[in-house]
C-alpha cells in the first residue's frame, strides 16, 4: 500500500489571504470595466464567501487565544 505524501508545511497566514483577496478584487474590477459583469459578479461572490470564512477563522483564533491565557 503506498504511503501518503507528507502534508506541506507552508501555511498561509491571514495577511497572505488578505493580500490574495485584494488582488482578486482588483481583477474583478478590471473584469467589470471590460464589460464582463457576470464573471466579475461570480468572483466578487466567491471573495465575499472567502472573507466571511476568514472572519470566522479569526474569531475562532481570538477565542482560542483568550482561553489559553
């Protein structure tokens, strides 16, 4: 039976995710400006969901930090 490959050690920080979200938001603005509203809206909807998930992660981390101290 083959072994599972090791999990990557490089994890993204909240700041890395925020920078990616900002870059994708600029891309959505360019799409909108090019008349590709449907693609821009789909990207903005996905970014909104990603932002909400990031907020939930931060809330969980802050709660965990409070309980550890």
